[in-house]
DNA sequence: GCTGCATGATGAA
DNA sequence: TCATCCTGCAGCA
């Protein structure tokens, strides 16, 4: 489930679990054996999320860089009854009482602080990092590509993935195919504010829920059915929670984009 | 048991 | 634009 909110949540929880602790690192799968050996026994001094990139700092300026990609997962285990790590476990980071297991990452590597800085520099502003909306506006406006393509471009805005792009465009009332350069000032600001609000909610909740409970006739998020938690994502042909129009599907930037033709005018 | 995805990104064509 | 990589799991037979 890796969009930016997932990575920020991981950084926060791993900070509480690992920072200041001596960490035992290993690679059951073997593919990161050399890297794990370099971390093993050292102390974690910081964890940080930058868009969809996760960084840990260990002794001697050793930076662990993880990008989960589409299928990567970090799972937390504690207590006496822990299942054996799956065969695909690339990395285990363990303290005396808690253990994090990484599987399927697109990237898992050791880098130095300069390389970490290069990653930060390659990314646009991150809605979950308190970054600058003006910077977002300038970057978004600089392209004629469809706004839905721009929102997935990590150098324009860091951390948005396919779910949030669909949901934020719905909430802002913008057709995904509208050229980014033609999105008005108020709409650009709304996109940013909605991304901040929704991704922060996702970070707290540990999953993406964008629907206002009132729109589906319940009082709390916890009362919503699984298929009611999103307005448009993966809902082609189903009815819009707000206006009952059938949700449409279009491909933008090689990824599926769902939208409501009534709520999201071109 | 097998197949086909999936909230991502890249490099070749 | 397409093929490819990374893994786990749901939905099948």
C-alpha cells in the first residue's frame, strides 16, 4: 500500500522503534546480505520519509535507502509468537523487543549523505513534509501534460500515487485530462490542500479513506464498508457517491485514472 | 497448484 | 508505449 502516507507512517513508527537503539540487521533472502552486514550492530540515529523514499541513518553516515515500489512491504513484529520470515524477506531490522521485515522493495541500498541529498533534490515538494505550496504551483503549471500525469510525476509533487491522484482530482472537481498549465490558481491551491489533508489522514489511519462519511450515509469512517472508502478509484461503472453518475475510466500517463464526469468538469 | 493482479519506476524502442 | 523488475495474495482449477 505504498504511497507517501505509507512511507511517512513507516518513518514515524520506525523512529520510535529504532532510533537510539542498537540494531541487528540480516537478510534472510540473501540479496542484501552485504548491506545488512554493514548495518548489523550499529545504532540508528534517524529515520526520514521523502515522498515515497524511506531513509535511515546508521553509524558512520551510513544511509539505508528503501523504495517499496508497487509491491514492497515493511511489516512489524513483536512479542514471542513471530512467524518465520518469508523466503522473500530482503532485510530484517531488529532490536531487543521489535522487528521490522522488508519484502519486495524496488530499492534497498546503502548510500552516503550526498546521495541522500541528491534524492531529496530530485523530488518536488512533499505534502506531508510541510513543503511550500507555491513551489508546487510553479512546478505543476510548468507542463502542458494532463494534470493527472503531472500529479504522478515525483519531480512535481512527491508522494502522490495512483489512488491519491484519482481521489484528490475528484475532491477538487477537476477532469484528469485537463492540461496542468490550464489549472487555475484556486484549483492548484485546492489540489495541494486536499493532498495535505487526505494524505495526513491516511498517515494517521494507516490506510486511504477519502470519503466523507456523510456522503455514504454513515456517521464515522469506521462504519464504512470497504467499497465505500474511496470516491472514484477502481470504481468504473459504479455510481458517484455524491451525484450518482457512473464513474468513468481513462488511461493517463500509462496508469488508470477514474473520474466522475459530472463532478469533475474539463 | 497455477494465474493474474497491485497504491511504482525505469530503460529500451 | 512496452517490457521488465520486485513479492504476496486472492481467486481459480
